[in-house]
C-alpha cells in the first residue's frame, strides 16, 4: 500500500525532544499507525473502533490494553 498521500498526525502531547512517538493517519476508513523514528518502516492498520478503544484505555492509564 502506498502511504505517500496520507496526512499523518502526531499527538500534541509529544515533545520536541525526539522521544517515543507515533503518528496516525487514515486511509479507506482504516486508522494507520507508524513510528515517527521509522517512517519508512511498517504501518499498523486497525479499525476506527479498535483505535478508539485503545486510545480510551491509554488515556485512562490502563496497564494492559
């Protein structure tokens, strides 16, 4: 899959210090997730429902998602 035209977004909570960050984008109704340090690397593709569930658990401080 070609991800050149994807508009990637990084969390506003990510600092400018090059830490452990991810970026998300969308394509064809799917949520795409990639590592900001390896933008040419693998891309995880999940459903919007799965992404919302994951994000809610992270925001709630869940230890196991």
